[in-house]
């Protein structure tokens, strides 16, 4: 793909770009979290059914962010972002912060971020670093409430539970027990769809990296970009579900294939 013909680039990344940093993918052999499928913990219904379980899932992953580092693929994309003179947008489905820690700036998180929280009481979003679940020890008996094994029951907010210090309190309206992960769950609208659609319609090159193509609307971006005239490139460990829609395919670890592709593109810049 000659870079002289390319000015506007859209890059979609998925869990595979962070795999070599030690972040688990969703649908691989290690793609279960303590026996739960992502579809069972990443829905609004799951959160209502068992908020403690869902908080535990996201608290564990938020804590893990401190133990992982960007890899060669994140760094190569940050280099491309810094050096590419045309338009470029990195759309990540990932909720980790490895792209920005590598230095990427022209980036958006369409499925939300682990380091962001959303208050359901006042609708504010704000940065969040520590655990979000109050450590839900079974409280002294509170009238009308009982503890399930996971510390909460259907429809129950955490405000009546005694905690050991981690309080689920909104810093804006101060309501306790109504802060949830700022993550796009199944059935919810991903972020910044208008901006993504606009970039896809203008793209000369669409590159998909480390995603299985199993989750929409991201899985459909390749078809939109292609329909609007972009060349399309897939970089993944193996053919994704949408591999037939790509003009070019590079299969191998992102930490090897992405730096190779970026070097080629940047070295041949017009
Ligand atoms: C490597 C590698 C290495 C490994 N190097 N590669 C029926 C038909 C069509 C659609 C639907 C349907 N029923 C419901 C829907 C809609 C639904 C959906 O798509 N469901 C599917 C299960 C079918 N989508 C939604 O509900 C979305 N909202 C929505 O559609 O709103 C309405 C709407 C209407 C119109 C326009 C727009 C919107 C919301 C989806 C929210 C997804 N949320 C999750 C969890 C939250 C985030 C979190 O907790 O982290 O996001 S699900 C999970 O999957 C996560 C990911 O971002 C997402 C995608 O996964 P990803 O990144 O592709 O990871 P994997 O594990 O699947 O693949 C990794 C790949 O990497 C593999 O291919 C490996 O080979 C590869 N790999 N190591 C390179 N080293």
C-alpha cells in the first residue's frame, strides 16, 4: 500500500494489541474471568443482578493496570501518531490506558475507560483510580436487607453496606452507591460514534489491529470504510471474523507486525 496515496488513516484496535503487555483477551483460551464469559459481566442486567460481582471484575482489571506496560505495538502507533502529517484517529475498543501511556494523542476509547467512573445519580463522569466496589462485608443487620455470598443482592445499592474504607461515593453530588464503571456494556451505545463515522467516511486507509471482529458496531467499521473508498488492512494473530473485507492481511503478533508496518509507512512518507 503506497503511503503517497494515503493521507487520512483510521486505526481500530482491540484486545490483541494489549495481549503482549499481559492483558487478557476476551475470546481466547484465557478469555474467561474466574469462569465468567464477558457477556455475563459486561451488561447492565448483570450489574443490576449482581453489582458486587461486576465491580469485582472491573476493580481487578483496574488494579492490574498498574502492573502492565505498553508494548512495541502501542509505542509504534504512538510514533505514527506523532509523525503522521495527515489526519489520523486511533479508535480503541480497549478500556486499558496503554495507548495513552505510550504517548498516543489522537485517540478515543469507544468502549469507555477503566480509569473513568460514571455516577448514575447525577450523570457526571470523572477519573477513578482505586476500587469502586465498597468492600462489601456483610453489614450488621440492616432492616430489610440480607447479604448474598457476593455481598449484595438484586436491586440493592451499596449505601447500606458497611465498608472497610473504599467508598463508592460520587465526588460531584456525593451520592454513595451509585457510581459505576464508565464502560460500554452490551446493549449500550458506544462513545463518539459520530466522530468515528466521520473519520471512516474520510479515510484513505483503515487498519484493524488485534480484534476478533465479533462485536458490533466496531466489527462493521471495515465495511463502512471500504464502502467509502478506503484501502483496508488487518493485523492480527489469525484471520478475524471479517477478514474477507480486508485488502491486505498481516498475521502475527501485534508487537512484531505493527512496528514493521509503521516503519514502512513512515519511511515511505511523501
Ligand atoms: C492478537 C494477539 C497478539 C491475540 N497480536 N493479535 C447480533 C448481531 C449483531 C450485533 C448484535 C447482535 N446482538 C447484539 C448485538 C450488538 C452487540 C454485539 O455486537 N454483540 C455481539 C456479541 C454479537 N453490541 C453492542 O451491544 C454494542 N452496542 C450497540 O450495538 O449499541 C447499539 C448501536 C446501534 C447502532 C450503532 C451503534 C450502536 C456495545 C458493545 C460493548 C462491548 N463491550 C465489551 C466489554 C466492555 C469493555 C470491557 O469490559 O473491557 O468490549 S465486550 C468485549 O468485546 C470488549 C471488547 O472491546 C470487545 C471486542 O473484543 P476484542 O477487542 O475484539 O477482543 P477478542 O478477545 O474478541 O479478540 C482479540 C483478537 O486479538 C483475536 O482475534 C486474537 O486472535 C487477537 N490476538 N493476541 C495480535 N499478540
